[in-house]
């Protein structure tokens, strides 16, 4: 593990823990396996984590391993159970479940948080990050993100950490895409946010918000023509079977956020909050390493399933999407965040 990054996210979450402790409600989150009070030799409080993809995904693997470490470090008092494949609902629904306290954690795509605070758009714009490492470092840097991530407290949401969500490109059932003109008339699934819908319009298509679990059937039946996502997801959820043309537009590098209800962390002892902070930092590092080893395998699996990968006119897509960034940086707060992120890449 790269300690500098781990210390950074631990500092961010440590600050979160102090803020939460100041407004503790004394609630006891989670579900006890024995039904009794939490005791290191008797009872384990198990927190539910909602996840929308398969158990082989780097985020699932990293969070599941994080749960094992938390259980060990708390002598069995706390554990995590990760529910994959939208078992607990689509991401939009799981955000609401976190708000209500029905579940404790969820991994959600960054654009969804724009629906709760438009300032979250700052990390959802095209060509914001130059690399996976650049994204991870800046979106977990307390000096850049602390205020933004705490801004949802009054809506019973808080970001605990930013994970890599892959580099997104276009895929469809009809033909290779080389320029924006090739996308004219296409209906493409996007994550539900106005920014993504606007971006798709600039690229020549119509953005259609939809939960991940519905995409395969929607492409297969012709309700939509395709979607946009990274190679790992494309292969893992078998979209290569119904949309064999994968075109490297590389238009977005979105983070995925591990979110909770502030009352969850608020209800933990301070030493346990620190353990969670440290283990989230470790999980972020591990997930990043897993991405780097799994992408090539996923691409080959998709090719074996009949997928065809092609390069595109990158300049044409960059030019088409460029107006979106300036139109979305609408206040000094997010302009400052965006400038710090870009400066870190130089």
C-alpha cells in the first residue's frame, strides 16, 4: 500500500469522524448476528453494503476484504456484508435506503450525487483526470474534497471515499463508432444525471437513464442501442453478447463513492471509526491495483465472446464535448476544486 495516499484518506475520514462525534445521537446502527448488545466475544454487528455489479469486480473484492479486516481488528464486533448485482436495488434506490437507515453503506456512481448537490458535477466532467492514479489522489485529498463530501450531511448522506470507476467508452449493437456523427439517432443508456444526458446530446445521441440491471434486456430488445462503460463492466455483465461494438471514446473517468448515513459512523466508538478510516484507505489502494490487473483479462474475455474494439477520432469527440465543462463550472467553489485537480496533473 502507498502510505501517502492512505494517510490522505485517513485524514479525510478522521476529520469526518470528529465532525460526526460532535453531533452524536447515540443510535446503534447495523444488525447484530446474535440479537444482543455488541460484545467482542458474543455479538457481531453486520453492516449491509449495496453494490450493483458482480462479485468479481475490484470494488466488491476490495470492500469484502475490508470487512474481513474490520472484523479481525474489532475482535469480531463489526463486519460488512456486500450485496452484489443490485440485490438491494439499483444505485438510485440504494442512496435512498442509506438515507433512511435501512442499509448502512452503498457504492454509487458519482453522477447520482449531483441530484443531491449540483456541485458534485465537478468530478463528472469529461477529461478531468489524466490517469487512474491522478483521479484517486485528488478525489481523496482532504484539502480538495472535505467540504464537498461533507455537504450532504443535512440530507443524511456522506461520502467516505472515492474509488476508481474505470474509463468509460461507448458500445452498441449496430456498428463501430468513429466520430460523433456515427452516434446520430442512437439511444444510449447513461447514469441518471442531467450532466450525462447533456453530454450524450453533444456526442450526437439521446441519453436514456436506466439501472444497470435493465441494460442487457433493453439492448437485446432494441429499447436502447447501447451504453457507455468501462471494459471490465462491459465484459463482466455480458453486454458484449448484445452490443459487440466497443469504441474507445474514453470520454469519462468517473469515481464511484462509498457512501453512508452520518448516523452510522456517529454511532461507532471513536477507535472503531479510526479503524474504518484506515481500512477504507487500504481498500481504495487495493481496488486500484486490481483494476490494473483485470482490464486486459476483461477485454480478452469480451473478444472471446465476439466483441470488436476500435479506436475513434478522439479530437472530434473532445471538441464536441468541450462546451459541457465550461457550462457546468458555474461557481467559484467548484472552479477552485477543478483547478486544483488539473494543477495536480501538471
